[in-house]
C-alpha cells in the first residue's frame, strides 16, 4: 500500500486471541473457551571446533511438538469422552484425527490456521465439583499429534494421508 505521498506503507492485521474455533475432521467440534500449548521446538546440537573459540556450529535435529489442551464448558454430548475411551478399548483401533485450530478476525475471515496432523487424545480432565460453587464446569482435552501444518487458509492445507505402515508420509 502507498500513502498520499507515494511512500510504501505496510499494514499488519493483528489478531486477537478471543476469536477462534476448532475443527475435528473438517467439522466444527465444539465451542472452546481456551486452546493452549500449541508450540514447536526444533532440537539443536551444538558442536565446537578445536582452535575456533569465537564460534560454534549448530546442527538442527528433530522437531518436537507440545501437547495442545482444549478447554470448554461441559455439555451432555459425549464426543470427547467417546474419543478418549477408544484408548482403553482393545477391540477398537484408536482413531487419529486431523484437528484444525482456526483464528479469525472480527469480520469472520480466517486469519491463521494450524492443523494438528494425526491428533490423538492423551488426557481428559473434569473440574473439581463443589457444592457451593456457581462457575461453569470446564472440561479439558489434551491432544498429542504427529505433525503440524500452518496456513493462512481455512484448514491449514490438506494434510497428506497415511502410508501403508500407518504413518504420515514425509515431504
């Protein structure tokens, strides 16, 4: 963009954290009050060369993804509990799902999207129940995932499908 004097200006669209929703398998799963823990860290290996005292060599290793915790008010819909319960049911294959976390602006336009590839529930938690309490009961679902994709489009792109061994194909 240019201003009235012909100077180039850049406008950034800052995103607020209160406009987001979560999709599981491309369907809006529920309204969440909080989504935390989305992060990526690449392991690094540092090596020092003999005689070179003012530098170090940094080699990158594997990426590690932090677990994501979703929080919402407890409802009478057992969807998350059913998904979590698959972990304990030896007769069923545990269902990994792609989960999209979408952040949008006040106009409803998707601004950012992260896709958790091959997400699987690793923890589920209910709040403490108190006879004299009057706050909304919040349940938590924690997800581990195999990969992460980022996009400015809805759905974080189209994650690749699993190969015959059951893992997602590398790029």
